[in-house]
């Protein structure tokens, strides 16, 4: 999971460079879905700093490695890297049935958020515990 996330991040960095150079895709100066393009870099940096701080706090204080927070921070690192280089990220995955485009770093962030909300952190015992709770 950890190495898979890092591999996806590295692939995203290569793809953003390739697709930007070829002009395929869209430039995104905003925070999410192109919103707040005037302050996108500042908001992105603050949000990433908070998530990395949260991840490190949980790791140090509770000695708990949360894959969901790791994925969010990793995806944020991928997007913030190009914000510092070019001032924007490049969204190169455009599906005809979706009204927006995204990149692999966005996928990492989305997977992290969904797994955090669902409480699934890669532990089979977590899934079993959720299934065995509730009214019977």
C-alpha cells in the first residue's frame, strides 16, 4: 500500500510533465475542481501542511500509521510540487461522462478521504469489527 501510493505519485509526476508538454489536458490553478484560482496555491499549501501535521501527530502521539491520512498527504505532495514549479497542476484524466478532469494525485487524495470516512484503513479486523457491530 505504501509503496503503491509512492509509485502512483511518481507516475503522476511523470504524466503531469508529459501531458503538459504535449498540451493534452487542462491547467488547474484552483484548489478543487478549479475553484478559488486566485488563492489556490496558498490554500493548497495550508491544507497540505495541516494534513501532514495531522498524519505526523497520529504517528508520534498514538503510534498509529493511518494509510488514509498517508494517501491524502501523498496526493497533496504531488499536487503542491507542481504548484511550486508551474503555479498550477495539470489535470490530464478527462472522462467523457464526468464534468471535470483530474490527475493521479487527485485519485490518491480521493481514496484517502473515502477510506478515512469509511473507517477502512487497510485492516481486515477493522472491516470485521464494523460488520459485527450494530443491532442484531
